[in-house]
């Protein structure tokens, strides 16, 4: 009875969801330790691409896969190459990633202490969510870069909230140099009428790009765009359905199975139009008066961009962390918060057949019956994608129930 009463309260439910996410992260640590002690890592892509660029033209193709970030970002990995061999560099990168995730969590927790009076125990919970839930754990294990980008984007938003627009714009611009699509987060800056941040982001991004051209040459950038557009956007994987091993988080996946005879290249423009209309509706209905409102708008922006980009993948889910934590701890509309909570739990259960089968075998369970149910569900969409659908539904419900009646042109004034 006490647990039921606690979960019926949005504030307590939000904390319970964050605690669940931390437990999911600890379970992920156990999974890797017991069932996948030597997983393949993506850090080799960064290390080898940076090493090759030191003695010749930028080589985007490495034995570990494609290097799909702009040439200037290679400078970020030069210290690893200059100071360490590849295996040691991976270890150092993992340690630094943990420290950065923890630092991001502390910044986020202190921000919420200032804004909503978060208690010391709850600050620990927020910090633990940022560094020990599923997505940062996986990113650390794989040696990825998403913690760096997610922390930059989250801290940039906090800078905007503290009226440090210049720093916020620069943080977002630097993050966008790695994966270009986060630059579309600038839509939030426009909606929030933070034009100084937009200017700072444009100046920082342009300056870094000019630096990259000066160091690596214009041809490196031309080859980069060719590599990304021809090798990174892999819509052909969805032809006639979807591979159950495909971890790309895009609505193209379920659409390709509902309409298997339609070419997958048809769907990105359709998704763009639908998502743009829905995001525009949210922008017009949700004000920017309260912290919860602004977190809702930012979360809507991040999810919308994730839907639109056919290259979105599960590790990109770390970008949601800052606004997601805020809506979980500040949204007081009970039904809307309940939908947010359900979406977060689903979004945090990032597993596919590749993880479920060995887990069931390790537990000694007969997996035939379980997989007969789970396989079609996991084939149709990834767990993060299901979670994003539910989270976006909560945002639309929030917009529908808003009493905001702004002039549609007021956001441009």
C-alpha cells in the first residue's frame, strides 16, 4: 500500500524511475562481466583515424568501421595517439568518460538543487543516473563518444538556463562538430528566443570548421560529406523489412515492415513532414515560462531530431538525459508524468535478441517460448524507439492540455 501510494505521486514516481534506471545500469555491468567480458569497441575508429591523419590524408575507413565525424574533431583524439598505445588509450578514455559523466551528473544535480530545492540524497540519485544508468555504462564499455556529446549538450542547456547564452551556444556548437545533427538543437534556442546563443553557436562552429580546413584541407571535408552520405545512411538495411540485429533508432524500421514493398528511401521525407508538424504544434502550445515548460520543449526537440535522422542509434539516447531528468522531477500533471515514467522505463530497457538469448541461456531458462513472443516485438522496433514513441506521446499530451494561447508569430518576435 505504501509503495502504491508513493508511485501515485509524480515527485516520488520520478525518483523511483531514476532509481530503476540506475539498477538497469548496474545490471548492464553484470551482463558484460558475466556474458560479454571482451566486447568489441568503437574507440579503435577514433584512434586509428587520428593516427593516420598525422602522417597523411584523413582516412575515414578504418578496420573498426567508418570515422563519421568532421575532420577537426580528430584533434580531440591526438593526445591519446601521442601519449598511449591503443589499448592503454582505450582504458584512459573509459576512465575519463566515467569522470565526465559523473561531473555532468553533479552539475545537473546542483542545477536542480538551485531550481527546485533538490535534497542531498536526490542529488546523489541524479548524479548516479547520469553516470551509472544503462546508456553511459554501455558507452564506457564500447569506448564511445556519446558521453562527451551528451554532457556538452546538457551543460550547454544549463548554461542557457543560467543566462550564460554565449557559453551555451559554444557548448552546443562544439558537440555538433562531432555529429552534425545536434546543430538542429538550435531550433530550441530560436523557440526560447536566445538569439545570442544562436550567434555564439554559429561563430564557434564556423571558426572550428575554418580551423579544420586550414589543418586538414578542403578536400578532407569534401570526402567527409561523401563518406557520410554514402556509407553512414544505410537505408538499404530496411529493404523488405528490418534486420533484428539492426540497432538504428528510426521510425523507418517499423514503417519498412508495415509496408515491405515500399522503398525505404520514401520514408525519411514523410517522417520529416509529420515530425515537423508535430514539433511545430508543441512549440505553439507549450510556453517557456517555467523550467518544466522549457525542459518539455527541449525534450521534444531532441526526440523529434532523433526521429528525423535515419542515422540515429541507441547510444544517441544519452542526449535526452538533461531534459528527461528535469521533466521527471518537475512535471506535476499526474497522467502526463505517468506516461513520461512508462516511456522512460521502456527507453531504458535497451536490449535486443542478441542480449536476450544469451541471458536466458545463462539463467537456464527455456527461451523458445519467450523468444516466440519477444522476437516479433523486438524485430518491429528497438526498445529505445518504443520508449521514444511513449515519451513523445507524453509531450503531445502536455501540449494538448496546455492553456497557453500564444500568437503563432510571437515566437518570432
